[in-house]
């Protein structure tokens, strides 16, 4: 009896044939269908919430949907790029990002009290978004070519590679993005097998740097955000307004919410930035705890899938980069949920795939495109053999 005939006669044999067909399709497209379906579910859920948060504007939903389709197309294209090619271009991408950040500091577009954009042909873009991917790619490429866990001098070089873009972004000023870039690089170091001695030294350095950072490294509005976190009622009509209204919206939603389009804080414009940074407050008010749990479950499944891809990745570069992209996505969710619920200072981090905005979505989906390229890397190698 042939092996294939034996499989067909086993219970579930036909199901396994179906799995093989799906796997072959994934090989040809270089896509991870599980991850892709989860991303589509979050994006669709986000459009439903955005319609309410954006004043029931169908134009806003249409524009956000277009952003997602463009970002999805970019992710599909990036998924076709072999990881070994990404490793080769990582230094050039990093260098280009640092040069653009320097240009922002010298001749960037000034708007809303910050200088974060470069203007090209009547359009402007934020080079710091590029560094969310370029920094972990560079650190992963550097450490991936060396024996792990890294020696002290390799750790120092990695920290310098992270510090350059982080300091340039912090000068814009953009505390939220600088923290995201820093965390994306630190995750690479952590997953490279960094010893606890280095971790404890780093924690000690952070604690020792709190006082000088507070007095010399932070702008007045950034210090005000920290003070507002500790006591938002002190300036309830000013700096504390956002946090107070956000917590009111989430608390009033209760277990099952007030119903779609029935939120008072959002529909009556008591909640500022309800369609961007504070959109999860709109979700909590209208869909309640159940609605938030559904979104968090989808996020957890995406994170679990990303970590599974990292575990099965081929080579140190792919493993480190996949873990960094996945953990950075977790940081997005954690920081946004923390600041909206009053547990973290407001730093302007959007809720992934839900908050309105095109640039952040394109960057996120580009990262997921890299994840899917890494997920199919092993299949590429097998097929070539």
C-alpha cells in the first residue's frame, strides 16, 4: 500500500490533504493566512468603532479603509522579500533614516509645537516612522552575525545604534515614538540572550537617570503629563481633561456598553481625540467590557502568532527581528491602553489598526509583512533544496 493511500484511509486523512494544499498556497504567496485573517478582523472591528468615534463620518471610514488597503498591499509586497536580503539592506535603511532625522532637525517642517516632518513636493512625511523598523533591523543584523549571547562590546555597539535615532527623535520632540524605537531595539538585545547582569545594570542606570532626565531632559509639557497622571483632578478643565473624560467613558460603558453610536462622551464631543489616541475609550463606552475583551483577545492572538513565527524562524537575524516586531506591537497596545485608562502618561501612541491615521498603519503593516516573510523563510529553503 502506498503511503498516500494509507493517509487517505486514516480518519482525518482528507483534512490533512486540505492542510497541505493550504500550506502550498501559503508557500506560493509567501503569506501567513492565520496572521492575515487576524489583522483583517482587527481592521474591520476598528472601522466599526471609527465610524462612531469620527462623528458618524463615512468619509473618515472610507479614507481609513483606503489606508489599510494600501498598507496591506505594501505588506504583501514586503512578504515576498527574502529575509537574507533584508539583512543586507538593513544598514543602508538605518543610515538613510538617520540622515533624514538629521535633516528634520536642520530643516524640518514645524507644526503643532513640534518639528517632526520633512516636506517633499508639497507633501510631508515623518522619518521617525521608518526608524521603528530600521532600528530593530539594524540591531538584529549586527547581532545576528555574531555569537550569542553577545559580548560586552557588542552590547555597547548595539546601544549606540539605538541611542542615535532615539536622541534625534526625542529632540523633535516626540517622546512616544522615541520610546517605541528604543523598546524595539532593547527587545532585540533581550532576546539575544542578554545576561541578567546587564539587565540589572540597565535598570540601575534608568533609575539613576530619572532625576537628571526630569530636570534637564524633559520639556515642560512632558513633565506636566507626568504630574497630570498622578493627579488629573488638579487641573480637571485643562491638562487633566482628557484622562478624566476617558475614564468616565470607559466606566460608563459597564459590562456590555451603551450600544453602538449611543455613547454620550464621544457623540457629544466631551472626549478629545476620540478617533485617534483615545479611541479605545469610545469602544469601552459603546461596547463595554465585552467589546474591549474581544479586541484584546484578537491582539493577544496576533502577538502569540508573531512569537510562534519568531520561535520557528531560521537564523538569528530572523528570530531577533520577528520577536522585536511582535513585542513592539505589544508595546503599542500596552502604552495606548495604559494612557487611556490613566495608568501611563499620555505620549501620543495610537491604538494599532484601530486609531485613525495612515502613517502608523503603513509602518505596522510593513512590520507584519516582514513577519510573514520570516514565516515562509523555512519553506523557501525547503523548496530550494
